[in-house]
């Protein structure tokens, strides 16, 4: 089916349409808090994306068996590189960071086979994607630190009138955003369920709402927390599932580690310690 789609629609448009279909399929089954379903979705996403990659890199034999001259080979390598970039960019939305990086690396190899120089726009585009795909820790840093981050949509989040939420894209680090490291929650006996946050590509930006205290993920109500309830420089950030019982809700409200202030300058500080803001960890 994928081969036929690529032959009919062309490499780039066919790959783009197929990745959109995968995204729609996963969105329909992702509106749940059940961890087994979320983990299953990630496994399905990996299998579907890997299938697209396999078809893409082996497509030349079905596309044009007689095209063995050097020009045909170079042309096909260029098409494969562009297709892999599309797959890699879409895979980041599913938080499949290692697959994204593999796609970009493979695309770069194809362009090197074509002998594109490092100054070529396609090569530079891939290098930017690779840089944005790297994940960095999201940590508390001191206010005015050179590592503090600034939200692009801070003003709109402060107004709090966007019911559909806004992505946590960064204006301080163009092309980057606050992203969940995984599609599912980890569990530790002392901490409960949590998902660590990082700074990665804006394609995987977490979409949130803000109520002057809590930063809440739109799709499931998970709330941003300081990991381990440790309000100190270097502490990491995570999200925890929305509390189910009234007792849990009360406990959540009483915890200072889930209180944040989005400041006018776009930085995000903790409610109880304004000298600590969200920043980039190394």
C-alpha cells in the first residue's frame, strides 16, 4: 500500500500523507489515561514508522528498475533524503526521538552520496533538525541565569482565555520547546506516576493551559511538578497525572512544587521561590 501511494503521489507527498494518517490514527486512541493503552500506542507508532522507513529506503527497486545510471541513482537518493526528513520530523511528535535522529542521520548519508556540500540548503536543513532533536534536561536555574528559558506564548498563557491550550515553544531557543520525554508515565513507589520533561524540538511541544498557579497538559490534565518536591537549583521538572480523588486534589493544591508563575518577561518561576526559574540543563 505504501509503495503504491508513493508511486501515485510521489515520494515527498506520499510520505507526508502517510505520516499524517499515522498521526490521526494515534490521536483517536490517545485520549485516555490508561497506561497500558498509552504504551501500546507508542509500540504501534514505532512499528508503523519503522515500516514507512523500510519501504522508503528500499523503494528504488520498485520505483524504477531500469534506472541504474548515475543521474537516476542521485535523483533517487535526494528523494529518499527528503522523505526521511519528513518521517523524522513527524516521528518527533510521537516522542520517538531515537528514530527521528536515525532518519536525519540516514538522510545526511544519502546527500553525502550525492556529494552535496555542507553549504547546500538541504544539508543545512538536516543539521538544524538534528540539533533540534537532541534532548536537554529541563531544570530549575537561578533567575537571570544565561540558561533560563523564555516562553513564546507567555502573554497568551497569562491571560488564560485559550481553551484549546498553547504549545510551550521557546522564544529564547528558536526551534525548541518543552516536551515530554515519553508518551507514557514511569512509576516509582515513592514518587508514583510521573513523566520527565525536557527541552527538544518544537514539533513535540507540550500543549498546556495555565490558571495563575498550575501548568496543565491539555490532552490528559497532567500537571507540571518539580521532581522529588525539591525546590533547589538543578532540580528536574516532570508532569504527574491529574488527581482522581478529592483527597488527591487537595494534596496537589497544598504542594508548592506544582505552583508556577509565568512572568511578564516570559520566564517561568516557582511560586514559593521566585529566584528559581525554568532553564536548560546540561
